[in-house]
C-alpha cells in the first residue's frame, strides 16, 4: 500500500488548467470551494436557474451549464448522483469535452459496472474522500483533511496520476492521507461497507436492539438512549483509538459482556450473509437491481424509506432530540 501526504504532492500538475466540477451537492460543493481556496481555477457546471446554480453563485464561484463547463475543463469532476451520471455524461460531457481531458469520479460505480465508457483519448481517474462532503469542507477549513482513495483506470494524457494526486491535494485529502486503489476495489468495498456495516448493518442493529427492549416492556426513552444515543460515544472511542481505547473507557462489566455476548449476536451465520451481500456486489446483481429500481421510478425505494421513518425509534428519537438543544438536527 502506498499513502501520499502533503509533502508528496503539489498543485503544479493543475497549474494553468481549469477544473470543471459537474454537480454541486454534497461532494461537488466541498470539492469546488476547497479547490478554489487552494488556488485552482474552478468552474461549476449545474442546471441553469436551479438551486445549485444559485448556491454556487452565492459562494462566489464561476458557474455555467454542465455542457459549457465540460468544454472548458482540462479535468472534469463528475459529482452527480451515481444514477444521473450516465445521462449527463452522454448528453453534456462526452460531446463537449476536450481530447486529453481527465474525467474524474468520486466513486467508481459507473466505470466499474460498465455503465459509462469514456473515449480512449481521455483519462479516467478517481478521488474518493472517505467521508461526506460537509466533512470534506469543514475539515479543510479547519486545516485538516478527510483521508481519500485515488485511482487511475485510463491514462491517455500521460499525466493522469499526477493530476489526480494534485486534485486530492487541492481538496485537502493529502492532509489526511491518500491511498492508491483501483476502481474495482473502491467500488466493491464502498458498497459493502455501506450495506453490511455503516448504513445497513449499524442501523439495523440499533433498531432491533431498541425494539427488543421495548417489546420486553422497558420505556422507549430508556431504550433509545441505550441503543441509539450512546452509540456515538462508542464510535468516537473506536475512531480515536480502536478497540483498545474503547476497552480502556468502558467498565470491566461492559467488557466482559462484550466478549461473551458480542459473538452471540454477530456470528458465523452473520458472516455467511455478509459474504452473500458481497457476492451480490461483485457479481453486479446489486448494481443491476439498483439501476432497475431507479429507472422504474423508485417506488420500492420510497416505500422502504417511509417504512424506515415510520418506526417507533424515529418518533421517540425526534421527541428526545428536540429537548437536547446542543444536538445539531440539520
Ligand atoms: P448529491 O446527491 O449530494 O448531489 C448531486 C448534485 O447533482 C445536486 O446537488 C445537483 O447539483 C446535481 N444534480 C442532481 N440531479 C441532476 C440531474 N438530473 N441533472 C443534472 N444535475 C443534477 O451527490 P453526492 O452525494 O455529492 O454524490 C456525488 C458523487 O460522489 C457520487 O458518485 C457519490 O457516490 C460520490 N460520493 C459521495 C459521498 C457522500 O458522502 N455523499 C462520499 C464519497 C463519494
Ligand atoms: Mg436500515
């Protein structure tokens, strides 16, 4: 594994060049502003008159349409929702991009699963921050940076690696460390992480734990604090110092309970199902199903989203969080 830090990188591969950032959402807004403040020439490409157009203009950036931004970009960062990228690439970016431009993604989904094919005359590269856009922005403003992955899939310019590292440097990634990977590894591990552990696994563990206590007759408010609220304290300890730091801060009783009961909850059978989730990712089954769901109008997606929000833990949680003024509820 190679990891690059600030001392290993410079912005000179982007000197005299224009970076076109297409999309001004979570990642787009953070990357554009960080690059701009780092001294890189940035133009934002968004739909004319839309809310992102207003926002990017108010933030003091040069703003134009995706097609015009693509025409100006020596490096074109596609920071649109994954399911929107193919259409915008085909209609606005490919017909207008310069030969020799670098096409940059923040997640490998569309390239890895073959949904987008970039002409041989262009680079295909990735900088994937391992954190949400608001953190990429906030950490940059605080002089820190979110660790990021970088990859080169296609090197037409002969400068693909240097430009990509310079981009990662410009958004603050080299302050946290930039690790080289491939589109395949980033895509598959990212999808697995969010499904099995971060978004899917963790939330389901919380909800099922809460429900087990409530069904046994305990007060929902007590169950909420136990299963949802306190998770943050544990995650902070893990983030700062791994299992060792958590063990140091929790009681011996909690440690003993962890050792004997943890493996009863998450066991070999769970591992087998994690493997099945990973298999569906690597085979392309998940990608295919998600694309079909998106293209058929997101009916199941919206239903499942509503079911999530209708759960008792959401009602109890909203009422309790409203009492805790120090919690940012945005
Ligand atoms: P987002 O949903 O926050 O924002 C997308 C932006 O795209 C919108 O704000 C809008 O400006 C534009 N847009 C939306 N629909 C459009 C359309 N139909 N036509 C034209 N423009 C449209 O997206 P995001 O979460 O920043 O994701 C961007 C990329 O970054 C994705 O590849 C994602 O996988 C990746 N990524 C996201 C995160 C994250 O935490 N959000 C982290 C790492 C990587
Ligand atoms: Mg869930």
